[in-house]
């Protein structure tokens, strides 16, 4: 999805796509257009995907790295601003309590991007799944913690050559 949706920059421009089938109109707003979407109206396809292509300005992306952006759409007669669903980074003004978050277009120059230090591990032929319930993973008759799971159970999982861990009932337990 991230290769098609969200903000993607290529050699000939920047394309933004968002799926919002119930929206009646849509715009891309942000620092790059002074939060005025009048010149950045989006078009909707038959599947409810809104998109816009913005040409580069003087050979540089129209939406620079670290620009704040939002997806503005009209729904039920009301304009609504949202962080793009496929944004890679979001931030809020830490000096203001309860400040709304803004999406941040993250596209650093190649010289500042992370490069992997080690080769990618080989892909296993099939997953070996270890099904675990963190709270019940300890030997004591008490609810175990993530720390106890990491220290006592994960080494055993690795030693037995499992390559996938399925954590059970994570959302149902507030104790850990």
C-alpha cells in the first residue's frame, strides 16, 4: 500500500493518493501551499481513491522534506482535516497541551537516509510459529510481564528455531 498510497516522489513529480470513498471533495494542504488547498484539489477515481500529481518546482519536489501536511476533505457538507493515512511521521507542538498532530512528509536526501549495516536474513521456507500468552508464560502463579517474557521465554523460543511469535490476548489484559 505505501508504494501507491500516501506521498510518493518520483523524478517527474510528487503524487499523493488517499482512499476516502464517502468524501465529496478533497484537497492536499500544508506548509508547501500555506495551508490553502485551492490550487491542490484532488480527483476521485471510481474506487474512491483521491489523487493529485504535483510537478517539481525548479527541479525540486513541490513538497519538501519535513513539510507539514494534511488531507482535507468535504463530508456531509463539512470540511475535515486529517493526517494522511499513509504518512510516515507525525508530530504535534509540544509547547501546547492538546495540540493537534500534523503529518510530516518524510523524504530526506539520500545522504541522510539510513543504510542497513548487515545483509537481510534469508527467508525461511515456512514459518515456525510459537504461540504465546505473555501473562501466562511464567512459572509463578502470577501474571507475567513483557520484561519477564523477554528474559525467560524469548531465549527458549530462539533456541528452538522458531521464526515467528504470535502473541495471544494482548488487548484483553491491562496488567502488562
